[in-house]
């Protein structure tokens, strides 16, 4: 072979290799690591998130922006101590392209650390830990849910301004989500002249509420604000009513208190006011279609967690689309996600600079097993993203 022909052959071989790698990247399935609670007090929340995510896929021929997907799943058990190992399993063993999770703030912070250390794309479909889009914010970390501050701050404003309460007692599980929720409520409530007179708590996920309810009865505040969710929220709302407090001291909460829980809470939840970025009767075409499709597919009513899972899939699809379907083109994926306008069942939302939804927070009232929207408590509320440098 002449030197010229040899060079030509080598060039052709190299080109073919590059083209085939590119084609491979286009053909490989997008590997999605779902790290969610499938057991424990938040089990139903994890399932709803996965259902929502899969519903978006179903609506798009099983694909995300034209790409096939493959799921890898871990039950995180809402246990922060196991978070690094669980997240690393997905990233290092299964080599996922993107991590999607989770519900519990403490676990999500562990995931965020792994995502940062390994530069893995992370989409948080629930956990509200303020730090994730605060001091821990990063180009590869996004959230399709809320910060713990958002609904809580709105409830603080509403409790003082609309309901004219002067004093409140707070009660929550003692961990990041509860602490931040109480802090957000207090900020809103006290900025309008209210006073939190006592902050009560118990360890996550305990449900021994009796002594705390006795203490609340003795303190006689104008109002009680709580953060509970999942199985714990079901028990708390029932215990509050059974203790005879419901008609004496109005109970408020971030909307998780009554979301995905109403069947089990029954009459005990009726009439409760909460604030959240979703309600069950929004006058939106998108939401009506979503609720119909979800109920048809899963024989279950959707809740806020299902919406957040659905939107996690929508957000990832927006990023992939911007990158021509190539998840490895990280800058393009991130740019597509940052600038996405998500047509969510909750209403349109965009991402803040810290990658957290800027969204309306609704005041809702439980009526006949539905969280009905009463008003918009705060329009287009953006988390202050304290400590985020990006
Ligand atoms: C959280 O830990 O951030 C959390 C858990 C359950 C919720 C909301 C927030 O419903």
C-alpha cells in the first residue's frame, strides 16, 4: 500500500469509529436511576412520583425526546444514613445518566453530594431541603417540586393576614424538612405581626402524638402549624380530631398534610386549610387531562407527588430535546432545562437561577376528599435561594 492510500484508509477507519460512537450515543437507552422510598411512611409518595414519571413516558410512546429509556431502581427507605451508598450504586455500578430522587430531604442532601462529586445530573422530584437550591446548588442539580420554605412561608402570611391569628404553636418531625418548614412559616407569620409561641417536635418518623397534643391544648394558641406527610400525616390529622382539638384550635399545614392522604383521613381532614403548589380542582386543561389519564392508568387519584414526577420527566425531556437527544452533551442539556417552560398540571412554571420552580402557591381547603383551591396565596413565589452561588 502506498503511504497515501494507507493514510486514507486510516482516516476512513477513524471517521467510521467516530460516527459509530456518535450513533451508539443516539441509540443507547437513557439510563435513569430512580432513588425513591418504596417502604416506610413515605412509600406511597415514592410510588406516586414513579407513576407520574412513567405516565409522561406513556404519553410519548415510551420515550423521552425520542430516546428509549431504561430504569434502575433503589428503595432509599427514607434513611439518610444509607443515601451515599444507594446513590453510588446507581452512579457507579449501574452507570446511570441521570439520578431522579427523592422524597426525604436528608436523603436528597446525600444524593446531591454524590451528584456533585461525580458530576451526575440530578432531578429532585420532591424533597424540599432549602440547601439543595441554596448552598448546595450546582449546574447539574435541578428540582421540579418546591423548597420547604415556599408553601410554609405562604401559610405564615395567610395565617396572619387572612385568618387574623396572633399566636401559633408549630409541630413537626425533627429533621431538615420540618425545621425549614417551621422556619418558613415563622418568617411569613411574624413578618405580618404574628408570634410563634412554641416550637414542638418529635423524631422522624414517630407518630406518638398524644403528649404533644396535650401540650398544645394547654398552650391554647390561636392556631397550630404542622409539617407532616404520608403515613404520619394520616395519623396526625386523625389524632388531632380525636383529641377534640379540631374545633377548638384551627390546624394549618404545608399542603403535604392533606395530599395523597384524604381517603385514609376521612372526615378528620374535612375543612382543613393548607398551602401548596397544587390543588385537586385547578381550572387548567393540562391538569384535567393529567388527572384523567392518571386515574385511568393507575386506578388512583393523582396528588402533588405524581405531578412532580410527571414534571421531572418533562424537564428531562426538555433538556434532551435541546441537546438533540444526546444526554452526553451536558451543557446543552443543562441549558435546555434551565430555560424550559414546563406546562405542568399545577400551572406553567419556569426555573429560578438556582434551578427551583418559580410557581403559584395555592390556598386549599379540604372538601369532600378533595383539596379545593380557595385562592392563590402567593403568585409566582420564588425561593430566596439563600447561599446559592451559581
Ligand atoms: C422532605 O423531606 O423534604 C419532604 C418529605 C415529604 C413531603 C414533603 C417534603 O411531603
